[in-house]
């Protein structure tokens, strides 16, 4: 679980993802509670599994294959274009 520094980590990572989204012409989910929940899950996965694996994807244990699902994953841009959001909902179309 997230420790006492969790709020700062959540805030910092959220800012990083906001900047990333802006740079790529999409945005972070405008539902701040949903975005925060996803960021918390990413941080929990990082602590438990060693990387910020997308919470909507299954970690296989194959390091090379699992690299594809480290957030932002290799699938997110195509999903945003096609569906208006990435699978987990962290990023949405502008």
C-alpha cells in the first residue's frame, strides 16, 4: 500500500501524466477522483511488482512482454483515437 508520502507521490505522478497528456494532445481524465484512483493503483503496482503496470492489463511475468503495459502503455494512443479514452480511463481525448 501507499505510505505516508503517498499523497505527494500521487500529486507528483498526476502532474507528470498531465504534462505527458498535454504534450500528446489529449488530457488526463477530467474526473479527478477516477484519475487519482488509477494513479494510486499504478503506484501500488510499482511498489508490489516493480513497475507502473496499467491496472487494466494483466502482468504475465515475461519482462519483455510486460514492458508494453507500463503506463503509458503502448496501446493508449490507439485506444484514445479509437475509443476516446485509454482502456483504464486515465487518458481521454481532448
